[in-house]
C-alpha cells in the first residue's frame, strides 16, 4: 500500500482541526509538538503553554 505524503499531511491537518473543535466544545485542551520541537498545551480559549518537563526529555 502506497501512501502519498500530500494525503498524509491533509489527514494530519484534519485530525488537528477536529481535536481543536472537540476541545472547544468540551472546554478542554490539546497537546502536540510544535514546529520547533516543544511540547505544548493549547487551551480552547487560545492560550498556549509550553510543557517544560516533556520538552526537556525529548
């Protein structure tokens, strides 16, 4: 089975959008790694916190 990188990138983007939507609905947050390798917690109100403990262990 061959997976095209464009399809994979689109799927990842849609998954992230869905997670943000659900976090907003349930007044929660999502956790992910940003483009510079930091583990962050993004709250439904838009606040972003860097999770130092997780970032140090990577």
